[in-house]
């Protein structure tokens, strides 16, 4: 079964107590976890122990990359969504600040 690697940083890494997940993908591209836009709900299902409200708030503000290419999750969802085939590395990047 194909899988993707999900990398977590900063606040989401702290909340989930992990830096990485490996998510098996279904064989059908029409399945809910085959699309990038569906990953937030898949992450929530992978981590039922996490505070659901805090996770939703963090994920809402995150930037995403697939294989080191930044992706606009809302734009992808509007186009029908990017289908993940397996082997991709998806990074979930919370907002950062600095000066």
C-alpha cells in the first residue's frame, strides 16, 4: 500500500508529540485521504488523543509543502485537489514570527 510521510514543525509538532507520521494511502484516488486537501482531517484521525480544537486552529493557519514545493491548500481544494500517489513528503508548517 502506498504511503506518504508527513513532517510536523513547531506548535503542531508539540501538540502531536511527534515530528513525523507515515500515512497509508488507499488505492483509489477517489478515497478521502488521497487528496492533499483532506490531510487535515486525516491528521486528526491519526491523533485522536490531541486536543481537537487546538489542532483545528493550528492546521487552519498552516502552510503546506509537497516534496519541498509550497502548496496553497485552499487553491488546491478549489481545483478539485491534488491527488497524492504515495512516496510524497508533506510538510505541515505553522505560522512563524521573528524579527
